[in-house]
C-alpha cells in the first residue's frame, strides 16, 4: 500500500486490522501512525482502548492477547508496537497465525524503520496490502511536499517561495512543515504565500544567515561570507545544519557549471538542474566563479569539515578554514 492510499483509506474510515508502517522518513511515519490513532481512538476512551509496546521488549503472545481484548465503549481498540523492527524472531513467528485471522475489533499498528521482506511475516503483510513504506524524500520532491502542506492549510504557495523554503530549511520535513505553518499564519487572509513572505519570516534568523553565507561563498565574497559565518556561530546548533545546506548549494552549482560547459541553453539549464527561474540568474553568476574541477576539492573539504565537527572539532576554526578555502584564499 502506498502512503497516499493509506491516507485516503483513513479519511474514508476504511481501517484494516493490521498495518506495518515504516521507512526512513521518520516524521511521515510518525504522522501517519498518529492520524490512524486519531481516527480510531476517541480521546475520552484512550485509556481503555489503546496499548503500546516496544519491539525489543514485547513477546508475540502479548500483542495477540491485547488485540483479542474487546474494546470498551468503542468499535475498535488500537495496539501500537513501536520500533517493531527490533522484535525477536520468535515474536515474528508467533504473530503469523494472528495475521491470518486478526480480530475485527482491533487495529494492530507496527511502526519501524525497516522491513525484512525475507521474513514470512512481512511477505504475508505485503500480500494483504498492509505494508506501508515512507521512502526518503529526494531533494527535488521537497517543493511539491511544501505545496501540498500549504494546500492543506488553505494556501497556495508560489513555486519560488517553496524553493526558497527548501534553501532555508534543508530537507528536514519537520522543519519544513513548521515553516509552512508559520507562513500560513503570517499571511493571514491572503491566499498565496510569496517569496517576499518567506524572506520576511526568515529575516534575522539562523536560516537566513545560512542562505546568505551560501550565496556569499558562491560569489567568493570573503568579507560577506565571514560576517555571515560569525552570525551563524552565535547559535550552537546552526553549524550542523550549515554543512548540509552548503553541500546542496554547491551540488547545484556543480551541475549548472557542467551544463554551461556543454553550452546548454539557459532555460534548459534551469530545467535539467531543477532550478526555479527565480534563482537561476544568481546561480548562473555564482557557477561562473568556479572551474568544473574546483568542485571535487570543495566537496572533499565539506566532507572533512563535517567529519571533524561530528568528532567535536573546534567549530569556528574549521568553518573559517572552509570559507577561506572555498573563496579561494587558501
């Protein structure tokens, strides 16, 4: 079952007795599970009709016993098994008989990151179309995700504004949703979220500084880049977000520079590099500041700094050296 099919079924109240919901997109997995919980269990009766277990600790017979317990003052009860991929081989084996004859008065939801489809347990769930995977979202899917989130809040979002949110916030879906919620509120009665709205919301924040730093480094403007870096360093969490943002920025410049070398028309560069026209002119100008062979060194340096930061290296020194290196001063 695809995630959108699960969403539609829950919206119609068509709830299966079993689901295994998993994937690398933890935020989407959690949200899908919560939506299922909300659709089945009324808050007033949650204490009577909701049980939660954890994969490493639970036995198969515990899940079955809970699932066979009749709900109180409700049509159905919910059994949630978190970190279900940690269940023992015995637990998976014990549950096989229940898969073939589940209680219609219960919904058992297994929540995990992985699904080992070599196991008969998962093969049976797949046959029943009760295996739901949330795959890692690719960068070029994020703008569409933002658009759908805005629509759910009664707003249309300009394509450039959606791209700008991705530039500012990266690929953390939880952060992207938070930004859309803020913007929907900020716009009030206005139906459309514009790039100006995004800039207004982002001003004087760490995400604005990261965006400006990437832009300054792309232009090889050392003075501006160093000023933005000092602003970023005031926030202890920002350096960890910074490396991912810079990697995405220079990956895009690398693609654009390669297409320029091939004398690809500008409009076609935008299409192939998946760059919104709003940003294309600035990125073309930045790409011209680098030779195609420069990017290998930049990506190597980004990787080295990322590793050192995670090892506890001195943030200021490492990031200043990175800025000097990319701007061509070292």
